């Protein structure tokens, strides 16, 4: 049986598309997608499929600083295999006032 390699990309704030990393597996304990990341996204950034349908969001970033891992929490448990995922940077931040 052939393994599927999923790639995750993100859109930077400047509108560029950036590769985040490769999905290693779906955690049987938490149901999160575990990604070996090349860069570190913000927690809470939304994750989309190649056709920009929402898949989930960045739940956690863990591991060594120079080679982080990312946990992506799917929006539903019926996650269909996709080859490429995308991240759109959230415009959140510290609220003042």
C-alpha cells in the first residue's frame, strides 16, 4: 500500500504562498494532523485544502526550535485525504482598549 504525502502551504500576510511542511500522520489519540514544519506558523491560523475549503486550524507548535512540529485540529472527524493543505495567516493579534 502506498503512503500519501501531504504538503502544507500557507499564505503570508503579503499574499505569497509558502510551504509549511509535510504531514506525518493523523494522531489516533487526539485526531490531529501532525506536521513536520519548515517554518513556524501562529497558533490559530486556519488550514485549507487546495480548493480553499476549510480543513482545520493550527492547534499547537511543539518540538525543537530548529525543527518544529505542528498539530492541526480538523474541523470535523470525517477528514478526507488531500494532497495539499494551505494556511491563511490570521489577522488577529493583541486587542487593546
